[in-house]
C-alpha cells in the first residue's frame, strides 16, 4: 500500500504528536504539507491511503471518489462521518471506533498502528499449512474505499481466502462486509481477568499441575483431536475436517516447544495429561490463553477450572497483571467456565470469511 501522511500546522498539538509518532514508525510512507496537496499528486504517486489529523471536507469527498482510504487521527466527533477510519485516544464514549487510551500511538505496546494502515496482510503460516494463500483484513473497518484497495491486493497476491474480524458495533462495516461477499462464520468473545491474588486449588489425590514436555505430545494431540468443532474453521465448510484436526494438533505441539505459543500447562494423573492450556506472553505484562482442552473422558469433573486457577497462580508469580482469552459465541461451556473463574467480557466481534 502506498501511504501518504498529510501534515497540517493548524492541528491540535496532542493529535499532531500522535500523527508524527505514526509517521516515525510506518516505514516507506510519503509526507506532504496540506498546502501542497493536489489530485495530481495523489494520482501520480498512486496513493492508496492518506493519514492525517483531519482534512477539509472537500478532500474527504475527493478521496472517496478516488477510492483512497482516509485515516484520521483526531477528534472522533468531528470526523467519524467523513473518514474511513478515525483514531481518537482522548475519547472512549463510542464502541464503534478506535477510541480510548489503548489507541494512543505514543509509548503504547497494546496498539500496533501498522495493522490499521496496512489494511490487509498475508498470513504466511496459515497459507503454508493449508496450501493456498490466506490473508487477514487487519484494518478492523470496511468501507467502499477499503474494499477497493484490498481487492487490488487480493488480485496481485492471488489470495484465496480473506479473514475479517469486524467490530459488531459498527453497522457500516457489517453492511460493507455483506455487500462485498464476505460471509459470517463466527462470533468472537474476548474475556479479561486481572491477576491480583493467588487462588486456592484443591487437586484430587494423584493429580498435579505442571508444564507439558515433549513426551506428552502424543496424548495432547489425542485430546485436541476433533475438540474445536465450535471454531469458525469447522463452521466454514470449505475447509477439510482432517486438515483442521491436524491444524490444532500441530498448534498444541508447537506450544510445548514454545514455537507459537510460549508454554503449555496441564493437569496430570500419573504423568498423563487430562487437560491443557497454552499461554502466549505479550509485551505489557499481559498474556493470552490460546488453546484450552480437556480429555473427553474427564470433562465435567472440575479439571478445567483447576487448570485455569493454577494458571492464574503461575502467572502472578511471573508478574503478569492481565490475562485474556477468546472463545466462540456458540461455545457456551467455555463461556460459563471463564465466567466462573472471574473473567469478564471486554469485546464482541464478528468473524467473516471471503473466498475468491
């Protein structure tokens, strides 16, 4: 994507600092003073996306006419109905947009501006595993201009499947997804738990909690077999079921070796895993539960809850302050389990797939 930063001396100082930080981290972008902006410049430089602290209204209309994506780092109330994407770290009153302190670009490990301004990226590992090019629409929003630009990317990179995670509060993006041949495959629920105090864990006699080792991999892969039938991949009938089982089995194996997720924790009985939980560590003293599974022969016995509480205690020792987990909207047992362990829902998003 060819990106252009448009500088405006009359912009708010705080938002200008955010824009300059974005300019510093986004490599290869052009920059231009707003007084020098012209239609010829946009056309001659084949600009796909402009990033600014706000443009005069006529320029938003011009960008829409040229199918150029506009990203505005400024007050949401002023630009939400003009720009394709608005980022406003000072305002957190509307869940439809990228608002609130977590969307500050300066010294913020939670927010990656590249995901927004790159619009779309190829998923190399997924593409290699499934045997065809897969991409992820990373901008979080979808408009006519964004659809136009990602379709160019799709064609030039021979993409077979595009995955899109849509903010369910943004009606226009939902409409755009449906009108651009994306089909709904899943509801994604994100839960959060603050790590404050250790939990009491009462394991049955002969059971213990610990990290999985390579000798446990065969059993872990056996547990993972056909365990994730509520996932969006199973719901999307274009995937081969056997390949999906292999996908999740490979995932848990990688977690044992720390190659994808960082660790795999289990409850064992005589050195045999009864259930597992893989963990990925983030930069800002946070972590994510990625895969979670209980042997079908031991479900309903409280093993899942004991794994989670034991993981809490382990992460507190590691000084992790927040733990996140994601599950499917159709996976009611998982939702009840996480809620019983003290997790609270922080976001609801919609997964869409587009096959080309």
